[in-house]
C-alpha cells in the first residue's frame, strides 16, 4: 500500500503568489467604495433652495 506524501509548505500563500496581495487590495478598495457610495445615497442631505440676489 502506497501512502500519499503531503508536501511541506512552510511558505505562506502570499509569498508564493505576491500578485494575490494586489488583487486582494483592489477587491477591498472596490468593496469600501461601494459601501461608501451606498451609504451616501441612502443618507442624502435635504435640498435647500437658494434664491438669486435682488438687483
């Protein structure tokens, strides 16, 4: 019977694939902007009418 050998991966995943850090950062940035815009749209300030100055 043959046993499966598990490779000894002592390095973290981000060390082997540094581009994942950049992808993760962009996804986090997109999520933050989406949340910020969603909150801003839900809580818009009330509109104040400004009349033109008299001449």
